[in-house]
């Protein structure tokens, strides 16, 4: 009878602890950006500032693509493992072809998903 009560007690404690880690609701603009564009970035090696800048750059690239700016990027990553140490180098090339168009945008909103440590940015075109 004691093992049964012990298992029942442990199960009750575990189920009580599990319900409090609720994932925060994401803003509506992530799925419905309207005339804007959304970009995101997971954790960045250089910190929060670079994570935000990467998310903004990705959102701007998506917005620019709507207006006829062709953007392509190639990233090469080399990884070397020596005696349980990893050495990683990265090279990124971004090519743009602009057809006499200027696309201006501003950041309308930013959201930090703390559970995933992911930054979401919503950019909107600026009317000239």
C-alpha cells in the first residue's frame, strides 16, 4: 500500500508543477502582418543587439522582395573538430539587384518570445 501512495503523491506533485509553464501568446501581427513584413531571429552568439538587428534585416528583406528588389544570400559554414573542441567559421555573401526602387521601412513592433529566446520584428513600409 505504501508504494502505491508514494507513486500517487509523486504524480500529484508533478502534475501540479506542470501547469504553470504556460507559453506566452504571440501577437497577431506575426501571422497577419498586413502590408508589412515579419522577421525573426533566434539567440545570437554576439548578444541581444545583434539578434534584434538580424530580425530587422530579415523583415526588411521580405518587405523589399515584395517591391521588386531581388535579394539572394549564400552562407558557407566550416566546422572543424579537434580534441573535443569545435572551430566554426562562417562566410556570408548577400547579392541585391535593385530596379530603380527605394523601399523605406520602419519598425512598428518588436516581441521577445522568452520561452524560445526568439525576437520577432514587424516592419512597415514608409510612404514617401
